[in-house]
C-alpha cells in the first residue's frame, strides 16, 4: 500500500537519500548532464530545480541556503556564476529527462537528466520566433500591367467594320473580284499582241524584198 507515501524513498534511509541527492545535484551542476535511473532522475529534478531558481538572485542568504543542500563549494560557485546567468530568463523547467533504455543486469529503466540551456542540439527548442513584419510594395499609378489603350483611328475602323451591313461587304468583295479579272484580261491581251508583232514584221520584210527584185 502507498498510504502517506509522498516521496519515493528509493530504498534508502533519510540520511542516505539526502547525501545521494546532494552528490547527484553537484554532479549535474558541474557536468551539466548525468545518467541514472528514471526514479532517481525524477527525485533529483524535484531536489535541484528550487536551488537553480535561487541561483538567479546571488544574495548571501540564497548562497548559504544552496550550500546547506549541496555541501560542495565548487558546485555552489558554479551554480551562481555560470548556471544562474544562463537560466536568468527561463521561468522554470531547467532540467530535461531523456530515457535511454534498460540497464544490463537488473533491467532497471535508465535515463539521462541534463540542464536544458546547456544542450546546443536543443538550443532554442520550443521558443517561438517573432514573425517578421512583411511590407507590401504598392504599385505605382499607371502600371504597365494594364493593357495599352488603342488609338482612336483603329477603334473607329473596327467599329465601322462591325457596324457595316453584310450586303455592303459582299458588294466590296464582288468589285475587287471584277477588278482583278479585268487586270488579268488586259495582261493576256498585251501578251497576244506581243506574239503577233514579230509575224507582221516578217511579212513586211518579205514584201520589201520582192519589190526590190522586180
């Protein structure tokens, strides 16, 4: 039964458990990530995150309070000088737990717990970037995209052709055909005249030759 079991005792006495949490928290602050079991990682998160929150305000009271939990001067100095400045703008959630599988031997579930702000691979993960304000360029008046206006003369010709009745169009076509036919007939007559001219000149030269012989 779990009656009154608020915290995981991790199979250890109170003094042993506190000493273990102090050592694990100091190692996490110094090395920024450690590998342990999932149960210990979850307990360590509850233990170390309030200490990281205190490191944002480097006062004497906070320094002594953190040292009473860690019992390590180097880890306490690292927490206030390096980690505190790094997490100054983060409102909580300083650690991340990543499961790594089961341990060979006892098949215990293992995990890696690390400080979020010291992982370059996940840097900026979950932080929303501000959208850049996009400006639209207004088109100049009289842009070239509009079609060019047609000349009035061309418009009048098109309108005249559209409004002309079909009979007028047919008469114009007949007149053009008659003119072409007359031109063709004149060309044929000129060609026949040129062909008949050499024969007439040969007959006249023959008559002149007979007259000289007589």
